[in-house]
C-alpha cells in the first residue's frame, strides 16, 4: 500500500507527502468539533509545513547548497539536500525553516489584531482556525523543530552558539594606544644602549679636541 503521494515539482523541487500529514485534520476535528474549521485548519497546517521547508530551501539556495527533494510528514517535513561547504552555511540552512515560521507568526499576530473587531461570522469561522494554527500550533512546531536531537533542526541550529564564540575568539585584538610612559628595558639591551651612547660621546669629544 502506498503511504505517500507525489505532489509534483514545486519551484523545480520534487515534493511528496506522507499520509501522516492527514492526522492533522483528524486532530483539528476533535479539537474544534466542526468540519469546516477542521478543513481550514488542515490547509493552514499544510501551508505552515510548506513555509518551513521552503525556508530551508531559500537559505540553501542562497548559500549554494543543492536541494534534491521535500517530503511532508507528521509534525514536520524533511528537505533532502547536500552538505554545506562551511559550518556557518550549515547552521544558516538549519535556521531557515524556523525563521520562515517566525515570519508567519508575526503576520498571524498582526492579522488577529486587525480582525479582532470584525462582526462577520464567516470571517470568524475561517480566520479563527487558520490563525489558531499559525499562532498556537506554530509556536509548538517551532519548539519541536528546535529540539537538539536526532533529525530535528535544533541538532544543527544550536551549534550557532559555539560557532559565534569561536568567531569572537578569533577576532584580532586592537593594538594598545601609546600612553607616553617610559618602557623599562632588560639588562642586556640597557648595556648595549649605554655602550652606544659612550661611543658616540667619545667621538664627539675627539672631534672637539681636533678643532
């Protein structure tokens, strides 16, 4: 039995969907108790999954990392891609999905404020479940994605902390400005300077005597 469907090529990338994505509809129906609300919420959930994966794609293409395919499944998706040449690029690609979700979260919060005073019942029935998925579910999915385990994005994303620490350590330290203070010389250097000064003084005295 086939457990996934081919959704064609999106922006030139093969996309498939696992049957477990449909569990979101069942869960939403149990939560909301209404068929229309569950359908709207399921579509919003699908859009959220797509935004997350294409956040990875956008960052990967920016850093010239090849992308081979996308698969949507369960609470998250998976973007098949090559390895980045540099560690910093790998970290950026890992954060791409969560950054896309954060952008959606900001837009959803702004939309919820704009629609707060709407009295249209159809707007409430459609926007309500959609915004719930893009806010509450979105935050939950961000937390899951950033778990520092296994295949989750957090496994690579949180490497940004030691990466930045290492970058800061490697930064060249500025040279201290001159304070005008006398620098104490070691004994050998002091004796050499004394000898050179004595020699120069003898030469001056000899020249004066000849005159």
